C-alpha cells in the first residue's frame, strides 16, 4: 500500500525511467516474492576513474535516458545534483544533509504516509522494459541496454537451475557480493537470481580485500563470486590471507567479467586447494550468464568460458563472410535465447547492427567452440591490433606478460604507426621492488611469439584502469598513450 501511495504522490506512470544511484547495500527489497536474509557491511568507497570522468558519465547517461526520478543516498546526493539540477530525488537513507538539489524527498518519511484512496491500474507485460543498464564502454561510448521482464525472468531461471543442481542446498548457501548491482553481474546474480534461489547474501558496498576476507569468516560464506582483479589479488596475497583469515567455510569461487589465464587459474588452485574455481561468460546484452563451467574438471580446460546455458543457442560466424564456422574455427560468437536484450535505448542503428532479423546477438567477441561444446574467448573483435595486415589479440599478450614473475598486472593496446598501421604497446605494473626495464619486457615477449606479435613499446604504471567487472579500459590507455609523447 505504501508503495502505491509513493507512486501516486510522485506521479509515476508505467514506463517512466527511474535512476538508482547508490552504493550496493539495500535497506529493504520490496519487489521480492518473499523476504530473505540480507546483511549489510559498511564499506569505504574508492573509485576506478577520476571524478571528472564520473561526472561526464553521469551527465551523459542522465541525458540519454531522461529519467523522471532518481533514488540515491545522502553520500551520493552531490553527484546526482551536479549531473542534473532539475531531476527529482528520493533519498533512501536517514542521514540529514543540506540538499544541493531542488526537489529532494526521503523514502522513510514518504512510506509513513497513508496512501490515497484512488489508484491507477497499470498493466505490466513480460515484454515491457524492466531495466536500462549501460554497457561498459571499454572500447567506446557506453549504450543503454534495454532488458524486458521476460529477459530477467529467463535469467533468474538460469541462475536457479545452475545452483539447483546441488541437491538439497537451497537456502543453505551464503554468497559474498563484491560487485555493484548496477552492473549486469550484480543485477542478474545478486539482486534477482540468488535471492530467488533462497540464498543469504552478504553485501559489500565496495571491494577491499581485508574486509571481504573478514566477512567470509564472520558470516561463514560458502560462495565468493568475483571478477579477475580480485582473484589475482587473492593469488598474490595468498600467504598473508591464509595466515590471517578463516576461509574454512568457503568452498567455491565464481569468476566472471573477463577471461582467466591458465597461470592465474593454476595459481589459485595451488594456493587455495580446498576451494573450487568456476567461471562464467555473459554480457549486459544477454542479461547475464551466457555460458559457464559447472565443475572443477570443466574449469581445468584452461581458457574456457564453459558451455552454453541451457536456454541459450550459440554459433561461431566468420565476421567477414557471415558464414557459420565449425568446431575449433575462430570467429565472432553469436547468441540467441530468451534473455537476449530488446535492444539499445533510442539507438535503432546500433540495435540493428547488433541483433539480426532472426534474433541472433552479435557479441563482438572473437571465440571458438571446441568439439565438446566448450567456448573459448580469444579477444574482443574491435580490440584486435592490426599490424601490417596481421591481427594480434591483446589478451594473448597480456596472458603471456602475466607469466613473468615480476609482472602482477598488464594491459596491451594498439599504438598507431604510420608504417605498420598499429603495433602492440604494453602497460605494465611492476612487482614491488622490481627493477624490470622496458627492454627486458620486450625481450621476454619476443622470445615466445611470432615477430608480428612482438610488443614494441612499454610503459610502467602503478595500476591498470578497469571497470567494476574487471575489464581493461583500453580506451583510457589508448587516449593516454596517444596524448603523451613521452609514454
């Protein structure tokens, strides 16, 4: 009843965009069919990007989606106000702050009021828009991905079926939430699928290794879904982590967002022998999971993203000829199924170039499928480096660089060159105390690859910029490289 009153007082109607902008902990989850255990852990915030980049992103997304209302917290109120002065805001916490914005209301106060006697009946169909998430924009401008209620229902069923395969475990599993719920990984897994499954979720507002490890022991977590950067940090800090924290309840790590190398996978299993590591593959455009490994044996097929989800069809297509390719042939991965997005928001051109007339989604990922049905992601089609007509996958060189004992992280980008078109340039993070030189990095790679794949420029950085799901923000590195002649 309170929710109906809120909707009426705010003059909300079916189809109005509403913009949540808040850290992940939720005080209450109203849309759920039943109340489930939800635990909040206060967290300190940090950012992957500079503040100016956040402001530009917020303004762009608000302008693109044209929301009629924003839900946020006092902590993030200034950001919303700076991005849009006229957008009505509802604060979801109790903290009292001076409002820098125009119209600001508090959810707690609104819910205390009695609803009006009149109601507006709104019919919601499965094909109506449910969410508008923005794609990561790792190689270009992000786009609004429109998912329907049908898409979300299909994804929830995929998640429930995936974890329902563990007989008798429903409601007994505890998951640590390490990813933001405005990302498809967080939305599909934590905000919908795992809650529908009946699991307990320990919500972390922001990743910090020590507090995450403490939460595993404190709440006896059994599953730890995460992204590659966190897993790499666990491998690098394994000695201290195992000595300081109680991880005895943890039996499975679920990794998604970007491919894992053989070295990282083996390193994790060596340092945490009692913990299984499973992987998954999905896109915002596929409303989450498209493929996954469901057993340790499947994960030992190093480099695989797993097999297609039960409701998903897949094919490998030659990006030039459009011909469907057979097993072990590399091409673009196309997906089709009930969770594939409706399209890009207010962008028919992008939609038609991504989804064909038969409903196949062009993922933009260069992959191959082996004879047993396992998918292997080679790289992003748009990220291939074009060197004298040869195509060089950056992910291949990055995986190779990570095998160097003094390189904990690295990224490879295309550097423009008048003679060869592009050549591979590496951004490298050196291990503490390392005196690794540019020349030694290039020689390390040159000994193990064909001449056209050699890294021909190196820059050392303190960290590699990545989005919340762990994908390298190559566009930021390309901009840095091309604007700084001394890189």
